[in-house]
C-alpha cells in the first residue's frame, strides 16, 4: 500500500533537519545580561564624543549580545532628565530588543558598542539629526 502524503512528510522532515544543521552559530541570536559591575568598569574607560555632555547627564540603557564569539555591551544613552528617567540612571535590559530606538536627536542621544572580549570601544557616537 502506497502512502504518498507520508512519503512527502518524510522528505520535508529530512530537508528541515538538513537545513537546521546548516545554521551557523553566528546566525543564532545569543544574549547575556550585563551586571552593574560590568557597566561601571566599561564606563570608567569612556571618552565622550565631541558635542556630547558628561556621561552622568545621560540615562543609560545597556544590553549584552554575543557576536562572533565576543561578548558585546550595547548601549543607548538619552540626555536627561526625560519622561523615561532622571540624569545618571543606569538600566540593564534583558535583550537588545528592549533598548530604546531613536533615529535622531544629535548628541542628546548616543549609540554605544563595547567589545567586552577585546576590552575596547567599537562605537560611541551621537545620533544624527532628522
């Protein structure tokens, strides 16, 4: 007795297993949660970009992600006080998807990326102006 639907399902399952086996580790989203000690040690090394205020004037959001085997600290800084908080607040969020997203604001909004593995600033810049 022939079961063409079953045969098709088996082929699909084998294709799916083969496809999933080919996904590289770099394509899988991996995150870690930074500690306040991680944040403090990194912040102690920062030089603010030209046009930016003092670091302590910003409300700072942080998240951790893994990129090519490196722990990377991501940050979003908003010049405070705002409706989101007061000057100097530090907030660690669980996912980079929880970081605020702002597309303008000049130096009242900063974007930050730090490679924890290599212990170096990858990017610290003011946002553009719309």
